[in-house]
C-alpha cells in the first residue's frame, strides 16, 4: 500500500496516529468518503527494480488499467505508522503513487 495518502490526527512517540474507517461503526456516506480520500487506498506492488527515488511501484492488475482500491480500516478509527515510513507533501502538490 505504499504511496497512499494519510491524515495524521496526532503523534505518539515515533509514530503518527492516522485516521481510518472505524469498522465498529456503521459505514460513512459516500459523500464523506469523497471528501476524505485518505480513507480509500490503492493496492500497489513494489518491484525489485531499483530507481533513483526508491523502487518501481505498479498497479495491482485486477481492475487494470485503473488500479485496485481498498478501504483503510481499523477497529477504533485510527491506525499507527512509524514516522520514518512517511514522506510529507505540501498542500496542493500533485503526487502519483505509481512510477
């Protein structure tokens, strides 16, 4: 799932606490999902092909050529991820998870 958007809601030591869909509650409306693109991730495959900025990332083939979306979920509405695995982007910057 590398390269997906996250929304940081707080910090806990060396980890970011990020927003996720809470599976212990009813699903939100489609309008809410459209306004929060970090709640739907895109399945990716990181290859062994080394590039200057990391490794080549390609789409899962199941819904080619569009990619394969999946909900970013937890039992409490948040997940944690190590800060060292995050690349921060400035607002309004265009970014493509595939290279």
